[in-house]
C-alpha cells in the first residue's frame, strides 16, 4: 500500500484506503475517489497531480494525494 503521490504514472491502481478527517474523505469521495475503484496517475505539474478516475481527469494537490492509498 502506497500513497497515490508515489504511484507510477500511467499504471492503473485500486484505491485501498482514504485517510484524513471525515470532511476530507467526503470531499475526495465526491470527486470520485472511492475505495475499490481504479485510479491512474497521468502526470504531476506544479505540485498538483493529474489523475484519471472514472473516465475523468482530475487535478488534486500533493497533500490530498498523500491521503489516498493504492
């Protein structure tokens, strides 16, 4: 289990855990980050990480990516 910010680009992973406070977990869930779903890191730009989740590309901060484990 590694944080999403350390994941290899273009490789698909399964979300195993989401950490943080309940409001952070809810925010990530609303963005589509749900335990058991797949996610892939596309690239990292200016401290933000572009990820593919549910056929959408989403930019999240590195601080948020640390809370998502794959």
